[in-house]
């Protein structure tokens, strides 16, 4: 790496000019170019003297004479251009907030993790010497035990301007995203300092806001509660002049920091005054810093890049710090009822980096499933943990582009939201005909035949389709004759609302045999699929009431003999093959109850041994085992992050032999 990092700027606004001036005071960074979609813009050359003017952001990313990019476009472009920069091999410093949500930021970091490039969130106050001095005072006990933090950042735009970036929903406007992120980041920084950590995440967040006609916040407030008992009150505004004072209340006094965000000054200079109020007296200290306030983050980012680091050192915003901050903003927004129009399926029809969804080809192979007319991916995706379209679409898009086309939904998942999410996703992407959609209904306590049609009607409405490709009874009810369930599902097959195999989820082999016999004897469509737990580790006790495992030797042989497809849930034994488990680790009640016995630990030991031989991890061996069965076996995977998805798919680099499968089972 060169001794000076050659910076390019995307977006020539006011914050770009502040960073420009910060680079002037940086020893290891220099402004080389400014990218704009309008290179003939009046005054541009005067605003950025000495910098090459590049037409278009893509051109800047392709420029070999640029090492790093400062992204200063509106909030809605942060994730897009940060990901594109990683793909171009460029380091980035992204104006706050780094993305619109923690899920988006995680996707940005995933791109930079793979590229080996630096990515940082530009909270310039974090690198100013005033912050270091403040942390020193708190840690030294200058005001005793810290008990409460009050922090605000607000200004008054005077009138509502629906098209302005600070108000427009399509531009992710409002105070929470623009300035609320500052007091949240400060509260987390201080709460961490008290505990001797770089930052701390609150255990509880409760937020509210006053919304305008765009549905964005004019002013807002939240309370953050930390594990140590510290309570932080944070507030922000774009339509109210707040005091913009940071107050830290301790057992023996308090610390006031006026206009903290600019170190008591402005974007050019802040001397950094801190008032310590104790025993009726006020002592003011100052770092007397005359350098440009943005020079410190410009230098810190440049030095990190030269050192080969991918993230800031504390008190700069590390990746974990940024993710924690955005999770608080996500909760604050959710409490206030804010979802930006740019996040909705009607608007977000492309991937996070603004591409049309790619083809359904990748590392995940396709296979034939008995009773299914289309090819299905070798693994199915479960995604019931997502609660917004914008967050879930990131994972769904990635799974699709890796070759995955089997999606697991159920009437009960997330109170119906999982079905709604998939419906919005396939509609916006236009992939319904290629997708294999699993539906499930009649979960406890409503496990009755007459429930199936009613719930399927609701499910199809949420899913925005007229059929599912695979359907399962979610539980069984032994008090109901099995023929009544077969009749109910056969009716849906004949109506065209189930167009592939159906069967039971958490059904015993005896009930499946009975259902098959009834169907044959009465001219009904027979069940052809099952969705039971199946994993290298045998489930000893049901994870949830009514669950059934197919991992026992006799059930496995039944699957082989019948060639029934099993869509295996908890196919990787819910962490048993990771460092969460171990003979001496008994703090996780579920792991201990469900998986701990010597047979399973023996299998885990052999998975570890084989993984070491293959240069993989035991979790990859566990998934490869489920894929390597001599009956149709489709494991369900439930990654929450892109890094987890890609890690799971490493199992496809493993082809276990029948001998290895037998050895894993029995040694």
C-alpha cells in the first residue's frame, strides 16, 4: 500500500466538502478525485481544487488511481455503493448511517469481508481527541458511578418539505436516521467504557416519534437500558432546536459537554470543552484541539487501510459497533411505526446493490423430487426470523442467486408474516413459476382436517399465489382417523391448490404407512413427503411439543425402503456440531436436553475428525451427511446472515461416500 491513501469522493455535497478539508489535515490521506453525475456542475472545480472530476460513480470505482472512496450520497445509496466499492476492490468510509438497517450493514460488511477491504462508518466525533478525554474521565471515576446518560441532537428546518432528503420517505428522511444515530452511538460508547469494553449494546430499547405526512419523524426520543443498570435518554429532531448537550450523570456529579457532535465548534474546528460539575462547582477542561474536526477520521481511516485492517479500532466504529448501533435504530423505528417507502416491496424490486435479480444458478445443485414436476434445489431455505421485506429480501435474493429455489413457509410462522414476505418477494422478482414453495398448516392446537382448507386459503392470499408446490400437515392428531386428513389434502390436490407432494410434518412412520394404505384403498392421492427432524445427531427429546425425529435407525430404513422425501428441519442439530456444545458445556438447556448422550458425542467426535482431514468444519460435515442419504433428503437451512448462508453452502464441497456415512454413524 502507498504511504498516502488516494481518496475519491462519491457525492459532492456539503459533507463531502467537510471531508475534503479533513483530508487536508491528514498526513496519510489525499483527495485525488471527486465523482459526480454532472461534471459540468458550476463551481465544482472550485469546491474541490486539485481533484480530478470523474463522470459517474462507476467510473470512480473503476479508477486504478483510487485506493479508497468516501461515500457521501443520500442514505439510500450508502449500502449500494459500499457493496459496489467492495466488488471493485476499493476501501470505503461511509457517511453515517452506514446503511438503513443492521441487515443492510451486515451485507455491506460481508462484501468487504470477502474482498479483504476496509469499511468504516464515518462518525467523525468518535475519533476527535475530545472523545478520548471524555472516556478517560468516565473510566477514572471523575463523577463516580455512571447512572444515567442524556444525549440529544436536533435542529429546526422551519417548515415541512416533503421532497427534501430530511423528510422524504423515499430518501429515508427523518431525525432518527440523520442525527438520532449520534446520541445512540454515544450512549453505547459510554456504557461500554463503564464496563471496560469498546461499547455496550442495550438490553432494552423503547422508542417513540412524531411523524409527518411522509411517515418520517420530525422529532423522536428513546430510552435505552443497559445490563449494568445505566439508563440513557436519547432524542433527535429535524423540526425542533434541541439543546444538543451530552450529560453524563454519576453518583458524585455530572459531566456536561455542549455541542458535543462538533467538539463545541463547527465542521471546521472544535476545541473540545468538557464541564465537570461536582459539589456545586464547575471545572472546565479542554483538549484545545485546533485541527479540522474531520481530519482525525480521515487520518484514522487512512492509517487503518495502510495497516491492512478492515475496520476501525475503538473508539472508531468497528463493524460490531455499527451493527449494534443500527439494531437500536431499527427498534426505535419499529416502535415509532416507521418503514421507509424505499424499503417496501413495491419499490425495492432490485437487489440491495441495485441490480436485477440474477439467475437461479450457483453452487446449490438441483434434484428431482418424487411427485414434483420441477427441479428442486438440494437444500430449502427457512426464513421465519425476518420481520421486514427489506431485511428478508437480502437473504432470499442471495439464496436464489446461489441456485436455491425451495422456500419453506407455514401458516403459523411469525403470525403469517413469513408467508407475506415470500409473497411480496416472488411478486417483485417475478420468480414464482421457478420457485418451489412449501406450505404448512394445521399446527397445534388446531390439528383437524377441516382447518386445512381454511388456513390454506389464508396462506395463498398472503403468498400471492394460487397454489403451493409441497404441503405438510404441521402436526398430527392421533385422535382423528388418518383417512380424514388424507381426504382433506386429496381435495386440495384435486383443486390444484397443492401441485406436488404432500405429507406430514412430525408424523410417525406408522401414521404415514396408514395414510398411504388408506389412499391406495380409496383411490386418493397418497402422501409422498415428510418433514421430520433428521440429522447426524439423533434428537433424544422433542425440541418442541409434538416433534418427531426420523434419525433413528428404523425410521431411516423406512425412508430408504419407501423412498419418501424428507425435508429435514434442524438438519445441523441446532449448534450441536459447533463450539456451543461439548461434554463439559452444559449451560445451554436445549442442547443438553435434546442432543447430549454418548452416541451423539461419538458422532460429533468423528465429524470433527473428518472435518479436520477435509479442511472443513464439523457443521459442514453434519449438513453433508444429511445430503448424502440413500433416500431423497432435502435439509432445511435457516441462516440469518449472508455469511451464515455461504458457510452452510460449503457442505456442497464435500461428497461423503457410503462408507464415510456409515463411519460417522457407528464408527
